[in-house]
C-alpha cells in the first residue's frame, strides 16, 4: 500500500468516524431535551417563593 493510499484511507476513516460521533451527539441532545418535562403554569402575579 502506497503512502498516498494510506493517507486517503485515514481521511475516509476520519470522516466516517466523525460522522458517526456527530450523529450520536445530536441524537443524545435530542433525547436529553425530550426527557425534560417541566410543567409551565401561567400566572399574572410573580411569586418568588417556590
């Protein structure tokens, strides 16, 4: 295998690995945001004691 082929192989491998990691990160963020459920109550008065 020539040096040029090795460089090409590493570049392609890096692109594939980067795409997989980006996909996992995006799906992780979507799953995390989807699991956050806070009931929102509208009130015309502001209450500072929770």
